[in-house]
C-alpha cells in the first residue's frame, strides 16, 4: 500500500515535469499530455519489457493514464503561477526520479532478480521516462550530461536494497531511501555537483 501511494505520487510528479518541458517547447495541450504520459510511464514500461513482466503496468491499470493526463492538464492550467518554471521542473523531476528508482527495485525483487539487476532495474525505471521526454523535446537528456542524475538513481536503489539486506522495516526502508536520494539530488542542484566530462580534446583519427 505504501509503495502504491508512492507510485501514484511519482507518476504525477513525472507527468508534471514532462508537461513543463512540453510547455517550454511551446507544445499544444495534446503534446503536453503525450509528453507528460511518456515521462511518467516510460521508465516502468521499459523495466517491465526487460524483466518480461506482463501485462505492462499501465495496461493492467489503465487508470494510471488518467492520473498522468490529469496531472499534465492541471500543470498546464497553473503554469502562469509557476514563476520559476525551471526550478519547479527540476524539483518534481528529482522526486519522480528517486521514487521510481525504489519502485523499480521493489518490482525486480518481486521477480526474484539478483541485487545487481534489482538496482539496475531501479535506475532504468527512474531515468528512462526522463530520457524519452528529453529526446522527444529535442534536448540532450539529463542522464547523458554531467548532472547527478543516474548517479542519484543508483544511490537510491543501492541504499534501498542495502536497507532491506540489513532487515530494516520494509515500511521504513523506502521512505529512508527516497528521502536520502531526494536530498542528494537537491544538494547536487544547489551546489552544482557534477561528474567529470570528457570532450575528446587531443584525440585524433575520429573526426
């Protein structure tokens, strides 16, 4: 029940982030809804395909589509009151990232996967919807830049798996992992923590 509630919060948050990105690209309401839905459900869809987990989550529960479309429409209607649109986008995207990471880990565990695959499944759930959003909006995906993004997903998933390994209360473990992961994402944005980048200077023969 707890993880289901977290999932609903996560798909709403990610649908909002997709809608905000769509508005920044001057899309119409249909486009905003499509981008919001893909952002919210894309990561879980890819995870389920890789794990052979059928039917896909949003097919088994079509009401999730209503949640994502509704969140996108509401975001579009209140956009005029969001004066710092980029900051709002990054915050809700960060919340969705860590929540999806924990949910992806939990589903992979339920499928009997090894700890390494569980953590990777969590990362895929967390980042793939945002990757699709950025590609469709003609932007270099956050996950492929120097941002602490996939790193946050891996940290969150690894912490969640570790807490369960040490037999922390299953009702408490996801809250700790989500809280710690979200804090890391906020700190990374606040202090501009980034991974090293490599621009290929000095490399010859690949032009």
